[in-house]
C-alpha cells in the first residue's frame, strides 16, 4: 500500500509542500486531485464512508459524482430516522430510505443504517398517551419492521443512539421515562431477532472531550456484553473541532477498542469556526491544522486490530453539506472536501495517516 501510495503521489501529483508549525503534507497541483480515479475507497485500508442524503445526490451532480467515486460505505443522514420513516403509528414510509439503499447497491457500497432508537422521535409519538406496554410494543414493532424491511440489504445498524447523559449515566430521554433503562438491551435483542446477521452498534458522542461520557458509554457497553446482549460495535460520532488535543482523539479510539467491539468512527467532522464568525474564511494554516487532526484519527484508527476496524464515516461529503451550517447558522468547513468538492488537505492527510 505504501508503494502504491508513493507511486500515485509521484506520478499523478506535483508535489508542492504546504507547511505550518505542526504539519507537512504533499499537495497536488490544482485540478489534478479531482481528475485521478484512484480514491479514498482504494487507499484506505478499511471501509471509508459518508452519511448522505438523496436530496443532494438529486440536485448536485458534483456531490453525486464524489460519493460514487470516493466511498465504499454509506450511512443515511436522515432518511432512516424514526421521524422520517414512521410518519404515523400505523404507517411506515420507506421510499426515501429505499433510494439510498438502492444507490448503495448500484455502486457496490456497504449500507449502514442510522438509527433505530433515538430521543428525536416524531411528534405523534411524543403525544402518544399509551402505557408502558403500548410504548414497548411501539419500540419492538418499529425496530423489527424496519430491520426486517432491510434484511440482507443493510449490513449494520446504529440500534440505539445517544443514550448516555453528560454525567455518564443513562440519559433520561423519552424511552427511559416510558420504559426504564432496560429499553437499551431490549432494543438490541429486538433487532437481533429480526436479522441475526446484522451487526448492531451503540452510537454516541463526546468520547474525545469528556471522560464522564467516555467512561459512561464504555461501562454501558461492558455491562451489555456481560449480560450477553447482542451488541457488536461501538460508534464514536466524533463531531469534533480544531481545538481538540490529538491525544484526546487517541484516547477516545483506544478506550473504545478496549471493549473488544467493532469500532466505527461514525459521524466524523472537524469544525473550524469556533467563534461563530459570520464572515469566517478558512485560511491555509487552519486547513493544515485541521488536516493534521484528520491524520491523527486515521493513523490511530489504522493501528487497531483489523478485526475491529468497521471503518470511518464522515458526516456528509463537502463543506457545503455539513449539518453545522443550517444548525448553527454560521459558515464552517469541517469535511475533507471543500464547497466545490475539491479535495482538501484533510483528504490527503486521511490517506497518509491510515497508511
Ligand atoms: O426535511 C425538512 C424540510 O422539509 C424543511 O423545510 C426543513 C426546515 O427546517 O427541515 C428539513 O428537515 C431537517 C432535516 O435535518 C433534513 O435536512 C430538520 O429540520 C433538521 O432538524 C434535520 O437535522 C438533522 C439532525 O440530525 C436531526 O435529525 C441533520 O441533518 C443531521 O445531520 C443530524 O445528524 C445527527 C445524527 O443523526 C446524530 N448525531 C448528531 C448528528 C448531528 O446533529
């Protein structure tokens, strides 16, 4: 791989070097980067994916081309969430998510399902007056209907998302309030009953910036394993930022791997506009610092036993697509592709780090 990488770099790039305090990356001459057909999926020694939404593949040809070219794993950014897939108690809407699964299959990509159980529930459910038996029935029916619909087509699921609170205890979300903490284990059991071949993940955030969150999440997983709950992997969302210390990233990844589970860096992005500056411009120096963090993540991840490497997924594709822009209302540049889908330094840093 190293030889292949070196020859690719030598043959297809003009090596200019951008340097700053912390980092030195080979940078292709403008334009060459997007013309080569050797891409992330070829260079990364583990699956590399992105969360996508089909509105963008439908409307942005460059987005679609980049997705088709670069990745071998996809996650649905929104289409499989209960809010999208379950418009009413007695109906499911699969058409939107089906399109992503079709797209993944057409392009030979692995499909990861996100997410079956999360506090972000549809309004009809928030208002649902049923007792705990009725809520349990909704939980089980929801999980099993969705997993069965995609059986054999969606290889893995984020079964439960964000169930740990900032102090490391079980978050007292709506599912906890209605069903108690046991809803987590039962959700995995229900999913496993529906598709015993699917890999089942617990997905959460904050491993890299909070020891309370990290320890709480890892303890939850250890206790699920001790109780023989069918959980196979841990998803580290890793929505992080330019101020994170590289060692914090390494500790997050190592401690997740110490559970023995598959490890998925499941929603990676690295925010740079930390002052919510409405006129923020990404400078070459900040871009290089950001790339170094991507490199550290890929390097540490590549050092895990390959049997635990489920892969790395970025949360969408280019800087224009990030959830951070509509959510916070400020420009941000957290992804490995820029607003025009040119490869950023982060792109090359990921390849360098993983190899
Ligand atoms: O589709 C509607 C559109 O019809 C409407 O006009 C528009 C007006 O607000 O809203 C659109 O829905 C938005 C949806 O994204 C699709 O773009 C929702 O308002 C918005 O809340 C939703 O945000 C998503 C968020 O999860 C909540 O589901 C983000 O795109 C998505 O990136 C984000 O992803 C989460 C992960 O699931 C879990 N981890 C954190 C991550 C980032 O918040």
